[in-house]
């Protein structure tokens, strides 16, 4: 076995063991705190709901561990038996070596590799989520979503891949610089296009109806300098009982989206606090900062692709013939599958930055609402209604949590200085 392949398998093993260890530590920590509701939670959560949130966390963790093991074993088998070059040669023989054919080859291979994960997705939706009352989807809707997603991925991904492959042929060794520029512009375009054109293919997005809630939310937007054109309500309840709110787009294309479940679960003041938090992300420049971070990571990815497309040893290590293959497709495929083995270790840094932004947006909302009470009440309802884990292990949350825990957020809101 080639040294590079052996190294990749070793990294896969280490990453899987560490990830499972974090899950196990978190699971034991949750069970340790399962007997009695912590004192700080008693004023907003009853015994039955707390016990249900613990059960939900346990079920999701066990399911996640099983999925982690399955994915690791599947990837190891795919690499060891040389399935990737076999699939590549088979699809390339049918679709050809042109830029469009090779783009289809990559999409076809990724589609095949995604098929074994479908039963896990189905089980998560129709067994695990349904068991705790969250699933509102139907089998027909689930299948329709998969078909729509595949068609959209093909319609958007194929022209982009064909353009990148053409750049390789046209520009030679420096193709990756232009490829990076094209891909980054595409990312910026999707930040705008996704909420405007793709999300409506899956969910209804309608302007918030007239009434007290709309009046107060637009008044909030005006006094915080947001100048909102519209606030949209998404019919998230047709798939899930989970509630959320999010900010999408930038500039004059920005949109605030509220789940209909959020509106059903909260009162007007609490929704106002949630909107203030989302406005905080915009006013504090979190979106441009994340775009810059994305630009850096994308540059590193394309520099890596540019380097590896000229590395015969890399392709040979995974049983590809560097003489006969169109190099970008196998390299892109391998980087996509193996990138997580490196990216996993940078998770805590990404999570830490995200949590910093959440603290800042919370502080902005506290000032906009002239106190912490409204946002604290909203956060408590979000955690209660979503059965969130209220007592995660600190090490686990450092690796995986993009948001601070509820006690951390409450503590910061209660003690932050204006």
C-alpha cells in the first residue's frame, strides 16, 4: 500500500476516534446531569421537558456516532479497494474526456458516493425527529426535495465545473489562480441568488403580514439603522417543528427570514429581540468578515488543487493512472473526500470565531432592546422548543458549537457593559 494512502487512512482513523471520543464525553456529561434540572433552568423548563431534551440529545448523539463510524468505514473501503478510479474510468468511458463530459463524471461519482447515506438521512427524519415530534415532512416531500436538490446541483454545478476544466486546458499551470477568481465570484453570486431564487423552490417566503408585529419590527429596523425593505416568513413548519431565524444576502439584497414556527412560539417582544440579534450581525460587519475568511480558505483550496494536479505521486497513491486521467476531476474528488481529515482540526477555531460573533450580536440586541430580558426570554424559548442540549461538555462545545451555550449567553447578556 502506498505511503500516502496509508497516511490518509491513519488520519481518517485518528479523526474518527477523536470525534467519537468527544461524542462519548459529551454523552456521559449529559447523562451525569440528567437526574435533576439545574437550578438556573427551573424557572423556564419543567421536569418532563428537561428529561425529553436529555433523551433527544442522547438519541442524536448515538445516531451521530453510528453515522460517523459508517462514513469512516465506507471511505476507508472506497480508498483501499480503488473504487474511485474504477468509477472514474467507467463514467469517463460513457461520458467522454471533454469539459462537459468530465464535469458530469465528477457529479456522477459524487452522486453514487452519496447514495449509501440516504438511509441514514431517512432514519434521521422519519424515525429520530419524528420520535420527538419534530418531523412534519412526508415521504413524498422528502423525495421531492432530494430530486430538486440534485437537479439544482446539476444545473449550477455542471457549467461551473466545465468552466474550471476549460481553464485547466487553456491556462496550464496557472489555471488555479483564475479558477479561484471564478469560484469566489460564484460564491458571492450565490450569497445573493440562494435566498432570492433557490430557497423559494423549497419553501414559501412571504412578507410578514400587516399588524403590530410588523409595525414593531420595522420600527426596530429604523432605529437601529437597518432600513429593512422586507421581512420574510418561511413555512418551515411543513418540514420540521424546529424554529429559527436567519440573515441572508448583503447590500440591497439583504433579507431577514423568520420561521413561521418562531412566530407561533414567541411573543412580539421576544421576536423583536431575535430580529435585533440578526440585525446586529449585519451592523457589526460579520458577513463581510466571514466572506473574507471564505476567500482565504478558498484560495488555499485552489492553491492545493493547483499543486496536486501536477503531482503524479498523489494520483498514483489512490490507484489513478496519471497518464490517462483528466487530472482535475480525480484531484477535486480526492480533495473533497479527504479535506475533512484536515479541516476537522480547525473546527475549534471556526467555532470560536462564530461564538464571538454571537456574543457581539447579543450585546447589540441588548442595547437595541434596552436590556437583556427580552433576548434572554427568546433564547430560553428557542432552547426549550428545540430541545437543545443545555449541559454540553465544554470540550465538545468548543469543537462543535457555533453558538455559545444558553448559560454562557445569559451570563454575558446579564453582565455586558454598554
